[in-house]
């Protein structure tokens, strides 16, 4: 079954002009994402497969590579921001 990333329910998101600040309410850790990272995160709703996320990003950004998006999402998963 294809991965449909979803923001971890323990993460609170605060929007800023430069991107999002994420707060892990269990650990108290803070993470800052730039606008591109924030756009990727907001597409992680548990419904979008990777190819759909890439397709949406390509509407707003030039030269979006699926392997870079996958790598980024795997890093977010590794640190517990998405599941």
C-alpha cells in the first residue's frame, strides 16, 4: 500500500511568514520549517500519496524532484513529525 503521510497528532503547528513552527507536545521539542517545507507538510493529510504531493508542489515550484520530496518526508518521519 502506498505511503500517505500524515502529520503526527502530537504536533501543533504555528504559522509564521517564514514558514511553520512545529511543537511536539509530548517532548516539548520545537522545529522550524521554511515555506517549502511547510507546503509539503500541509499536503500530509493522510489522503495524499507521494505522487499527489509532488504534483501539487510542481504547481508552485520549479524543478520538484520526487526523490527529494521522499527524502524530506522520510526525515520528517524519522523525527516523528509525520507518520
